C-alpha cells in the first residue's frame, strides 16, 4: 500500500467530492450520464434502491473480482470511491430537488449544468490522478 499523507487523503476526498458533484449535475440536467452511472441508475431504479446503495452493492461485486485478479490495485481510494460517489450524488440530487423546481423546460440551464459537470469531473479526475 502506498504511503498515505494528509495531502493525499485531502486530495482523494476532494476528487471524490468533485466527481460526485459532477454525477449529480449530470443526473439533474437530464442530458445523460457516463455509461457506468447510467447502468447503475437503471438497475437501482429496477431494484427500487437508491443510487448510492445500489452502487455500493455493485462495487462490492467488482471489488471481489479485482481482489481475486489484481489485488495490488486496491487502496483506500478504491474504498472511498466505491462508497462515496453514489451517496454524494444522491445527497446533492436530493438537495437540488429541495431548492429548484422542475428544470425540464429550461434547456439553457440544463446545458450549463452539463458543462459544469464535465468541468468538475475533469477536475476530480485530475485531483485523483495526482494523489
């Protein structure tokens, strides 16, 4: 396992927060999400589970497979990512619903949200890459 420093932990948490924010913006914009999120959203709806809970369950299955074939790639970031992003996204989507009305008719706002999501996902990915 890599040596953990406070800087690495903070960057890991910020990166996961940014990606969770990006996923929530994509969900609220209703203009599409990344393929992994899309399948998790569809299956979580099918099984009547929250997105965050379903993503944790699905990631546990993936974690078991990775543990068998490529154990050295698992670290603290793996666990934080598999638990955090879905719940961060659920929390933020719920928050948007409390403060904003239905935005399905506001295409310009939805496009802006999607653009911000791409920016946040890129920033989160860069942050995680440099930890």
